[in-house]
């Protein structure tokens, strides 16, 4: 009898802990939501400082507006440049689609020119920083195979291998995800020879309107020895952004109420 | 003193050999620490501005030294733009990236470059030019069209005819280029087919030369030794005796090089030439001795007595020739080029050592020889002068004495002709051309520079005076740069240039929808900035920083030259200077040059100019020594005459044949001086000795054209023929050395045996009367003497930077004035008048 009780107890605990361990897809999906889909919409100011191998610094200041059409699904972004002075007024709109290519538009005020950027791939630089477009708008989770390679009391570590290796420059990347709030804390990309060549790190996470939010992050390019630190400020969620802002019309006439410095 | 030395050597041969053996072993041990430095950049001191600046520019604009890999496909109608070739190139680029020493991230190839293009109406796209190998011919041709339309790729990464493309392989350090090139070759082996692969680039040429030079040292020098041995064997017909001078020469080389290594000097391109220089110079003295020994042995029939006699006889001329050679090479220590200084001092040391060893080792060695085994060595006194050589020489002697006027006239004519030839000399150099025409690097150089804008990179860096004004975002400034590029291209010395203006224009053109009228610079600084930030959305935004710094205060124009010739580089520099003078820049700026091609021009110019001054300096110093040795400025000058004719004649050959005056030629001028004067020293010194006995020039001349002339000719033949194997080397500087050895020895010996006897016949007082009349008694001679002394003093002061030009000039003038004045007073003394 006692033996049976012990056996049942063991079974119970085993089942319990098994139930506690999420599947890798759940982890990835939660992490995706935590990093890109907080709130219904929101805005933040970003200061990006690029430091190159020689220690030279370049700065970009911008405002990012974001609208979620569906959690974990399509999104719209509006990016407005405040600095450097020569590019002030430059703006981007991104319509992010899950399952197909994003739409991107670029507005250059000096030539009063709107250009659609045909996204052959999204792994090009975000305005000369160490961040890529895909880092800003998020990489669709269904582009990769996910595998939980480590799990400790603080973090999950997920290895992501692209389904179509020809489309990207990495062979795989790993992401360390905070167990408590599912914020990805560190991503490490490995090149085709298996050597790590770029990392993205969350340097600071704050609770903003109850959403755990990365407020400082750093991308490093180990090949060129440069890095970019992005600092987000004036972050606010659910401010009532209108879908109409994310259209070509607003590229030429920026929605000033959301862009005040 | 010489008697004691020889006596000692004859008495204690074993001791001498033990000491020498120890020295050799110690020197050989030093070789374990040998460091090799084949970087010609080190021809300039490390702190030289151009090197510091080059370093700075490379860092600021993340530029590297590149090995250039060219791929040519002449068989396919579409050239390299067919799926197969492109796939190979794609794979090769991938593998080359991984080679140790290659900076894979910065590799420039079609497979690693981003392209901006229109993608339908109102749309642009950034995509890898060749993100993956194309599957169809149409895909391949699309890549061609795109690449040809991009000014960043056209004529740099792909050729205008589409037959060829280049991969620029950046390397971590120049000294790795040879190894990297070999690894690339290994990779290429897997991709044979219709494609031809070529590897070139200045860093590779320089490094490969360094490596192959050591190979050549290992082949050419021993080969020269072998040929010299065979010739001497043929002359003196005694192996054991002939081996000795050669062994001694090798010992001199080993000890000199060992000392150099031991002192911590790296073996540089220059110092690697030391053995080639020391070998012939070291055996020269011995050949004179052997010749005399050979002819006198039968007279004495005792080897020890013979050698004592011979060394006594030849002691003074051998010492003189060694001293002058030492002085000639030592004066290279004044050169502004560190490796040349090391070279000069080392050779000077080697020559001095050779003299000491000759005096000690030859008698010691002869003492050890078994007299019985000397056998039939030497010639019988009766046979002397009966050989064909002797008969011809005797006839030659009679001819110069008899027809001295004609000889002198011919000499003057030759001098005039030579001077004309010298005026036609082109000063030029190019490390790629240190290889002969068939060398793979040379071939690659030729092929690739035919297809492309040029494989020689130079960087013209513009710097705004106002650092905060972001001058290089100004449209006027970019148009100015575009104008400069257009000007240079039109002039034809630059095959291709790439700048911020090209990047801006290309991106702006694509942004605006790509019609011809849009191939312009954007109208405002804001438009330029926004165009460039659009470019930064590409996969390789860092490419922008090769052309401008992030402050937009410095811009870098990459010029590709189809040739690495100094002349071409100088021409480009002149054109740029002219452009800036004719067209003032819209904003105040300064400009400077970087890149290996430019650095080479700087040090080579410095070398050529420096060596010329140095040569004149050595000439003065040797003249001064001659004056002292012969106790007469007139005889001193006379002894310099055959050498002057020789040098004029040999250098005029450069002018007549069109061979360029390059680095090796410049260095060899020092050798010319050191070797050519020897003949005159021997001739004059021994003439005086004979004259002192028989007091008759005709008799002296007859004797001179006996044994001394034979020694002279044998010397000339041994060295000139001994160095002929160098002609077979694939490295051009070795051919040059071979030619110079050959020409110097032959021309100098002929000039000496023609001009000196002819002049002495006409003006015997030049050599002989001097001994009777004190130099101080002739005002003219004394002023001459003063001038020689003053110039020597001036040269030494200037050479060692002990004085500035103005101060030295004053000192010299003062010295000359004072000495001449004294001369005049002294020459009016009574004793002199009595004497004459």
C-alpha cells in the first residue's frame, strides 16, 4: 500500500512538472508576443548610438509608432527620424505580414520622394545601425524550426534553425528567454561555419503599464566589431493610435501629435 | 708588418684555422635567431609621414592590403557570366573567406556585394548581387547587367567586356600574402574548367619576391661559387689551392651574415644581397695572390717563400683596394634608407674581414699544404708570357703605348656617347616587374590590367579644413570630386576611380527611378544625406565608410592604376596637383596620398635620389683616399678615370637599351665603384713599383702587361663569367646583378688597361713625376687637394647630419680658402723652386 502511495506520489509530481514545462512552440510564441506585441498599440522614442570598431559614434533619434492588428499576427509600424539633422523628417511605414513579405515605404523629405522598398529579404541594415530590419519588426516565428536546448530556473534557451537556409546569412541562432516574463534576453547568431558573429542583448527591462518592456538593448556585429545601443524612452501603450496614420499620406504629413520631442 | 703577419700565419696555421672555425660555428649558431623581413615598406623609417598616414587611412576607412584573384573565361560567349563559372566563383569566394589570414567579412566579390535597384514602379530593393549562384543563363546575365550598371563594381569587380571578374581578398598583414595566395591556389585546384585564374596585387608581389628571393639566394649564390671555382681551376689547375679563396669568401659571408643576425637585424631584401656582393669582392684579392703565386712558384720552388714574396709584393695594392671598397660601401651609411645603411656597413665590414682573412688564411693554408703534392703547380719561368692570353696582352700593351692618342680620343668619344646615353635614362621601378615576364604574378598582372581599370590601388584622401562643416555632404564638393575623377580618367593614368560621389549618384539615380538625367549629384546637402542614409539600409552599410568618415570631414577616393610603375604614380600625383591648382575646391581642403603604390613611389624616389648623392659622395671619399694613398691629387684623379668611364658607359647602356634605373640598379652603383677602382689601384701601384726599379715607362709597360695584366684579366673573367648564372633567375634584380657584375668587370678591366697606359705614355708625370716633386710645391695641385679635402669633409658632415647645408658650406669655403692660401705661400718657398 505504502509502495503504491509512493508510486502515485512520484507519478503525480512527474506529471505535474511535465505539465509545467511548456512546449517549445509555446515558449517561442510567448516570447514573440512579449517582444513585439505588447499592448494594442504604442509609441516609443528611440535613441540609437552606433559605435564602430574605431570607437567613432553616430547617433540616430527616432519615434516609433506601432499598431497590432492581431496578437502574434500582422502589425503596422511608423518610424519618424528626428536626428541627424540632415535626415530629419525622413520616415518609414512598415506593414508587417505573417506568412508573406512585408510592405515597406520610405519617405525622403529633401526630394519629397516616397519609395516602396521591395523586401527581397529583411536582413539588411536598419539605417546603418547594427540592427537589422528583422530585429526591429520581428522575425516570423514560422520561418524557423525551434528546439529547446536548455532550460534552467531562470531561462529557456531555444535554438532556431531556418527552414530555408538559403534566404538568410546565419545557420541558426539561439535565444535565451526569461522564464518569468518571456522577454528574450539574449540572441546569438551563428554563421555558416558555426561561428557566432552577432548578438542582441536586452540590457534593461522595465515594467511599463504592466507590460515588461525592453528599454535598452544592444546589437553587436562581431565581424565588423561595431555595436549599436538603442535606448527607448517615453514608452506608452494603448494611446489610441489610429490605423490611418500608417498610410502613405502620413509619410508626407507626419502625425505631429505623436512625434513631439 | 706584413712580414710578421705572414710569418705568423705560416708558423701557426692550425691556430688560425681553429679560431676561424670557432667564429664560423658561432656565426652559424647565430642563424637560429634569424628574422626575415621582406616588406619593402621598411625601406622607409617607421615614423616616416607617408607610412604613418597610410596606416591612419587604412584604419579610418577600413582598407586593407588586397591579394587580387582574377577569373577569366574566354571560351564562353558570355564570359564569366554563365551559371557554371558563377557557381564556381560563389564557392571559391566562400572558401577563400575562411582561409586563415583573410578578413572574410571585407572580401570583395560579386557574392559579397549588395546592390540597389528599382523593383517596379516607385519601388527600390536592396539585394545581394549574387546571394546564391544563378541557375539559368538569364539569371547569370542579369547579374552581369546589374554589376555593369553599378559604378562600384564596374571595372573593379567585373570587366567591361564581361570576360573577367576579380575577387579582392583582404589580408590581415602584408607578410601573409604569399601564404594566403598559396592557400587560394589550393582552393582553385578544385575548380578547374574553362576558367583561368590569376593571382596578383602589390602585397603579393612584394611578399612573393621576398620568399622567392631566399630561394634564389639558395640557388644562384652557390651556382656562382661553382662557376667561379671551375674558372679558377681552369686558370690555376690546382683544386686544393683554388678551393681556398672560395672557402674564404664563404666564411666571410657566413661571419658577416651571422654577425648581422646576432646583432638583431632582420634579413631584409637589401641585406639578402650581401652574399652576392661579398662573394666576388672577397675572392678578388685572392685571385691576384694566386696568379702571382702561380707564376712565381717555379722560381722559388718553395711554397712558403713564394707566398711571403707574393704577399709582400701585393700587400699595398690589396690593402688599398680593400680600403677603397670599404670606404665606398661604408658611405652607404649616410643613405636616408635604414636597410641601405645596414647593407652598406655590413658589406664594408665583410670586405675588411675578407682582407684580414686573405692575409692570414692563404699563407696558413699554404703552410698546411703538402709540398710534394704541389706537383706540377705553377708555370716555368720560361713558359711565362708564352700563352695565348699573355701574347695578346703583350700586343695590347704595345698598342696602347704606341697609339695612345687614338686610345685617348676613342675614350673621349666614348665618354661623350655615354653622357648622351645617360641623359636618356628613365628612372622607374615597380615591384611587380621584379619578376620576369613568364612569372605567374607578372602574367596575372598583365592579363588583369588589360581587363580591368587596374589592380594597383592608391588612395587620395581629402580633408576639409573645417572639420565640423560636413563638407562632404555638400553637392558642390561631390561634383568637384566627380570632376577630379573625370579629369584623371580622361588623362589616362588612372583606370578607374571610386568615391563618395559615385555612391551618392548611384543611389540617387535608383531612388529617382533610374533615368539618364538622374545620374547626377542630389541638389542639397539634405538630399545627399538622405540618399546616403538610404544606402545604409543595405546589407553592407559599412561600405559607405570606405569613402568618407562619419563626420563627413574626410573623403577617400580609391584610384586604380593599371600599372605599379613609379612613373605612372608620379604622373597621377602631378595631375592631381595640377587639377587642384587649376580648379580651387569649393571648400578649403588639404589632400594626401596613401596606399602601397604611393609608398613604393616615395621610397623608390628616395632611394634613387639618395643613392645618386651617395654615389657622388663615395666617389669623393674614394678619390680622397686615392689622393692620400698615391700621395698626389693628380694620380688620385687619374685612378678614378677608368672607373668613371666604366660607370658612364654602363649606365649609358641603361639609357640606350631602355632598361629602367630602378632600385637594384641604384644599389649596384655602389658596387661599381668598389670593384672598378681596384683595377686602377693595382695598375698604378704596380707600375710605380716597376718604375722605381727600371726608371723607364716602356719597360714598365711591358712588365705591366705581363703578370699584373694577366691577374687583372683573370679577375675580370672569373667574376664576370661567375655571375652569368644569375641571368637564369626568374627574378629581375638578380639578372640585373648578373649583368652589372659582368659589365663592370669587363669594362673596368678594359678601360684600365687602355686608358691608364695611354695617358701615362702621353703624360708620365701624372704618375711618376709626382714622387719627385712635393705636392705642396704646385699651387694647382694643392688647390685640387684642398678641394678634394673640402668636399670630403662637407660630404661626411652632411651625410651624418653633423652640420646643416649653410653652415657646412661656410666651413668648406673657409677650409678651401685657407688651404689654397697656404698652398700658394708654401709653393713660393725656396726649397720648392730648387726642387723644380
